[in-house]
């Protein structure tokens, strides 16, 4: 890149123009890496031997990991854009990108995993001065030069050889703005509009408030992509080189080794007016899968854009990001299904593939009730389409359908659509059932009056939805068998109230002074025991600090204003971390049966004090994955020592992570299944 070209970024308009291109570039790379990963085969059933299966599994995880890091780069670019006063939008043209959209040397198209595609990825992430050639079939149609040697008011695209060169130019443009206007006026955007660790655990989700933080974000993107120095093992460049080396070794052993399905190059869902370099999908099953994947992807982008339009930290901002991530988990099995289906009679040589169709309008929806209504309606439509795929019998379609149904339920619970609703999620703010305890639906029993006059009598219990409830004179006690982990605080702390090993009624609320019973209920770690006071005294309230205790060879013990899988809960819950519970996500004591071993005293990590220590604690069990936790949380050992203080975390629930209590991806390698959900 020449100095003249670099100097063209001299206005805020020009720098914002460059940032929009940077965001689109990161977005495009993410899509191409994901497309290649979706095309990879699964294992021996697809003709791979054991060594090849293990290698292809590693490559898939690495490609998806790199794509996630590109998402972090995208978040960083949008945070800088917001800091300058811009409004992030997740836009681009459809694949393949037309000449001129990016420099001639950067060709972007969707292609399956092949040696040529892999070489193209190496080329795209190459450091400055590297002699790597582009992959065969990815050469630009014709050479051209973007931009102008003359200064213009109208922003124009820049020429650059590598992504690193582009970010150098953007950095110089920011320095020029600061030199002209000063830091305060340059970074005049509202910081609350940026994404932060309160919403997502990504490297790029860090506040940008000054030139130093903006340049640090650019530098981190370049280092993670190209590597610095170029032999950095963690860079995208070196990761792709390592895959290439292993691929060549396996090909030398087995020249017939083909790790991926022949997914289409640049698939499209309609007969293309410009058919060159595109594959029109005609197979109805493939079209259905791609259509739903594209629609889910489009809604994901809308939600991410919406999150940047909301001031945070806020429940609605965090919920929007969570829903977007949840949609990506529906996209993956749909895209993998498409890559395994034939494209159609016009293209018998290849399979289908997800086309990542871009919406014409990717601008963020204005915050408010109309946007929330849009999201609720759209999720319902996607869930309905997912239900239509269940009859195909493909486990991937079933997984996507289940995920979309779960998300539709969550969004309908999480977004308040009432005419007077504020711009926050009602459930996440505790507006519905703030105490977290469901009110009794029990009709008055015939002997309630007798119980009120005779303290020695105990009313007959009622059972509703597995919860046994007994009403005394001053309190109502409830017990949920499925939640109980037999910690025995009840039968040892209040033996006259909770009678062990008896026939007939065993809960007697009036057998002990009410405040002592309340203390015993609060000691119940699982929340199996709950109460409602009838003497005018306030019921249980949220604790001042959200806690998650890691029990020795046992579950997580959560305390806080809990929201589990989108549902408001009581303030206490024990959640499975061994992977064997038959009542997931809750613990049912199966860790004893399977001989689960895991320390309750893991090493401490980041323990900086949080500015806020209470509030909503949202816990979302990922389908066949970890517990995704969002909210202010202190994770403690069995003895109470602080292990970590976090605002987002992914906690292992398969029992196999080597970084317990945190997830390390082992659930994918061992085939962990959420057995309380549909088999997938």
C-alpha cells in the first residue's frame, strides 16, 4: 500500500467507510471458513479410516474456532465504528463477491474443503512479505486498482495486498483523526452501544474509548490472523499451514483420501441471471435445509445489529446476543445436512451447500416494541419450518428443529410485547414473578379452616406438576422430588417438619417456629424446598451475591436470581456437571452411580472484584453442550474460596473437560448428549 493511499483516510467519513469494509471482510472470511468446515466428512461411515477421522475432526474444530475468532474481529471493528459515532450493520453482497468489491488479490467465494481451498485460506491470512501463492481456481478474473491518487471528498476503496496492510492504513487514519480533533471528539460515540463482556465472551468485545484501545484492537486482529512474528503457532496463518501439512501427510499414505463432500462452489437458491461460477440448487430437500439455514443466519445478523442499537449493559442487549448465538447452533446442522445432499439434476457432479444469502436491508431495527414483535414472529416462523423437517429422519434436521423450537420459546418469554413495555426484557428483569417462586394454583382444601384452628393437624398435601405442597397456618411449604439431591439439611435441621422414612404425610409446616423453617429452606442447595409465607412477612429474596459452588465430585450449587433455559426459577439450584443426570440440567444424584470424580478445589483464575455482584443470572444449557452462563457470578470452591469472578462463562456439564469447571470442547469429542432433550 502506498503512502498516498494511506493518506486518503483523512476524514471521519473515509475512516468509517474503511471500517465498514473491514467488517465485511471479516464477515466474508468467517462465512468461507464455516462453509469449508460444513463440508467435512464425519468419520468411518463416510469412508475415512481411524487416523483420517481423527484428523478431519481436528480440522473441523480448528476451522470453526477460527471462524469464531473472525467473529471477534468483527465485534472489535464494530466497537471502533460505534466509538466514532457510526451505526454498525452486518451487510455485504452475495457470494461470490464481484470484482471491485475488494482488492483484486482478495477473492472471496464459497468452496468445499479441498487442497486448493486450504491453500487459498493460507494465502488470505499470509503475513506481509510472505511468498505463499493463492489456491488454484481462486485467481482474480482480471487485475485492477482501486482508489485514486487524488484526494477526494467521496470515500473510495483502498488497495492492499494483505489484511494486515489494510489495518495498518486504518490505524493511520485513526491517528490522523485524533491529531486533528483530539481523542475526546474523535471517539465521541456512546460507549454503551458497544458489545462488551457483559453480552459475549469474545476477544473483540472490549470497550473502545480512546486511540490506544482502538489501535490495540487492530493489532490483536493482525496478530491473531497473520501472527507476530509470522511463526506464531496460534495465528490463523500457522493453523492453516499445520492443517495443510497434515493433509499432505495423509494424502501420501492414502492418495484416495478425500476429507470432504463435494459441496457446491457458490450455491444459489434461484436460477442465477449470471450462472458463471454458481450452482443452482434444485433438490427440494436441500433447498429446504438451505432456505431455513439462510433465514436463521439472516435473523442472527439482525439480532447482532439490534444489540449494537441498544444501550448496555442491559438484559435486552444480552438476550439479543444470546439468541443470535443460539441461531448459529441451528445453522450448523442445517448447513452440514445441505452439504450431504445432491444439488440437483442440473449439477449432478456436486452436493448442495448453504449459500449465506444476505438480506437486502441489514440496518439495525429501531429499539422498542416493534422490533421485539418482529423477533418473536420471526422465531415462530423458523420454528414452524424446523418442525417440517422432522419427518426426514436426519439427526441434523432434528437437532436444528429442536434448537429453533427452544429459541422460539425463549424469545417469547424474554421479550415483553405489552404496549407499555420498556426497552428491556421483562423476564430478565424479574418483572414476571420477581420472587422466582411460582404461586400456588391449589384451590382451598376443605380442611384448611380446621387446620387454621387446630395447630396440631396437618392439611393433606396437594401435588401439582411434581411439586408437593402443604399449607400450614403461617407458611406454605413445597417440595419438588426431581430437584432433590439428598443434602439432608431438611431432615437434620428440621426433623419435626420433614419426617424421614415415614408412611403418609411427611411435611408438617407448623411443627417448628416459622423463621427456623425458613432458615432450613434457605440451606436447601437444590431449591427442592420452597416456601410462601402467610404471616405477612416477606418471602425469600435474591441473595446479595450470585454464587456457583463447585462441589467435590458433584454438581454446581447456584444461588442467585436464576433464569434457567429462559424460565424464572427459585433462588437455589444444583445443576449437573457429571453428564449422567436423567433430569438435566438439574442434578439427580447420578454422579454417585457413575463414580464421577472431579475436584471441588480447582485453581483460581481471574478474581477481580465485579462492580455489581447480584442481578439476573441466566443459565442456558446448550444443546449437547455446556451451561452458558450470563450475569454477575462468583464461582467458588467447595470450601468457599473464590475460583473466578465472571460476567459470562461456559461451564462443563459433560464431565470430561480438562479445564473444569470451564468447558474446553470435550463434549463434542466424546459425543455428549443432552438426554433430557430430543436424541440427536
